[in-house]
């Protein structure tokens, strides 16, 4: 008698595979396209180039998802995982974009270095985990949300460069998008609630189209099908500070991913051991390396899709593999990406309040799991680390006496918070490997939108 197939390895009928895979893609789609839109706007790229970023992003997401779910040799945890751009990387990449001479190619160089760094350190993450307990990861993620909220506010006002920034029409549309999202979250259930951000953005987009605010000029020149090629924006360049920053991003991503893998193993009933975690982290690193080569971004296993696995109780990794194939197909359709790239910034502003606010709320949720009674110094770790992170926000000229080369460090609230939190935790606490593993699971349970 044949042994029963584990639910993780079950291959469902093709129609069901497609439907469930498409559901996973729709859940992650809004976050997936948000990063190219954010970075493209910061670099003032034309819409056709932003569309290329979106296509490349979805294409690389598909490749990384297939590697993670199907598994190839030492790569891939072989669990139901969807890969996407990590929000942890957004603020550092925006800081890189503001650095003179760095540009997109400098960002891609940093992403490639981050991927190579991840491949090198994946086997040793268990030794680093103890320096990133919940008090550290929660503090860092909270500050990421605070820093990103500035992006959402600028969007809601019509874009920081808009001559009529803060006009009533922009604020009204952003408010409409926010209201639609909140209504769907409040009264929608299941899959509808998971689609709240995408539906809210769609509603706002339709309003701006009706008002004549959206410019589709140039879409006729876009082909229906275009192959995504490596290095389509040019040869990557490498700068020390951006590369070191991306290595820090990968460290945080690995801590987050470790917790998610452990939580997903418990959810699906499949034991996740050290070797499985190594394969999963290698896939995250390989996905990031692929992202840099295809001119996209760092990738991580998306926790909101892990939440969808829990909602549907469908544990087949082949469902997520089907989602990877769908993303590959979407990445080959430039006209669709151009339409997405044409979304006015005020529409994204309403969604930004939710997306970026949830990042901060996730960090707060993780901090809630910290035992302040047993380790009262954790309060000081949180207080001082967040205080340091707020310095460049409330007083951008505070560190003006430092050399310009150090500006990416002292001018970035997330990096300051990360350094302060790690050092203060190491000074006050002695986190064991077992405690770090427990904290990683708690962090994963709270990181629903990272």
C-alpha cells in the first residue's frame, strides 16, 4: 500500500491549483508593485521605466517563489511560500537613491552584494539569532514603519514635488482610498478582507480616471509581450555604504524569515530543522541575488501569504508554485505594468497610511511579546534605540559635523535604530539561542505585513 502524501506535497487538480495560486498572487500583488512605484517616484523615473521595474519585479518574484517552493538542491525550504520584496529594504533604498551618484545601478549593486552576503552567512544565522531577539526586531520594525510613513504622507499630498502639494482634491482621493480600505477590512471577510488594499487602490484609481487626472499617453508604444532581460538598466555599480546597509537588511530579513519558517512548519505539520532553515535562507539570498541581476530588489518569504495558508487550510506547496508561474506570466505583460505605473500618487497615499502604519503596528505587536518584568532593561533598549532613530527625522542637520561619507548611516533612522538596539541589547541582556528561536517565532506571528 502506498504511503499517504503529506499535505505539503499534495498536487491538486490543475483548475484548483490555478485558482488558489491566483489568490496568493492577488494577496501579495499590492505590496509587490508598491516598491517599484515608491523607488521610481523617488528617482523621478518616467512611467515606461517604472513599468519595466514592475515587470522585472514580478518576474523575479516568480523565479524566487519557484526556487523556494519546488526546491533545487541546497536551495528552497519546499513549503507553501510566496516570495516578495521586503518592506525592510524600502527606506534604505530610498536613502541610497538620495545619495549623489548612486542611482538605480548603485542600488542594484548593493542588492547583489546583499544576496552574496546572504548566501555566505545562511549557515551561520543560528549564531547571529541571539543578537536579534524580539526587543531588537520589534524596535527596528517599528522605526521602519515610522520612517516609511513620511512616504505615505507625501503621496497623499500629491507627491512631494507637486506644485500644488496638499491640494484638496489630492487629500479627498487619499481619504476615499483609506475609507474604502477600512470599510472592507471592517465588513469584509476571508479573501475579500485580504484584498482590501488592492480594492481600495482600484476604487481611487477609477475616480482619478473619471476626473481626467490619469495620463495614459505612451501606453500605445508598449508591447503586449516583452521578455525581461538581466541588467536592462545597465551594469551595477558598487558603493561601500549602500553595500554594508544591504547586508544589514539581509540580516534582519533572515531573522524574520527564520521565525516564519518555524511558524509555517508548525502550521503545516512538517518538521522544520536547521537544514531546512538553511535551504530556505539560501533561497531568500538567491532570490535577492537574482533580483539584483534582473534590476529588482531584495526578496523574502511573504508572511501575509503564510497567513492565507492558515485561512484556507490548503498546505500544498504546489499551489504557491502555481502562483510563481502566474507571476512569471504577469512579468511579461508591459501594458499591464504601464497601467499600474500610471496610478496617481494621491491614490497610493491612502493605501500608504495602511501599509506603512501596519509595519509600525507589527513592530509594536512584536514588542508586546517582550518580557519587561523579567528583563526590565528592555525598556531602555526600546527607548534609546527609537530616540536615536528619530534624530535624523526631527533634526536632519543634527549630525552635520560628520563627513559626507557617513551621511547614509547618521542620516538614516532605521540604521541608527538597528545599531543602537543591537548594541544596547548585547550590553544589557544575555539572550540564549533557545530564547532567540522562541522570539523568532513570535516575531513571525506578528509580522503579517512585512
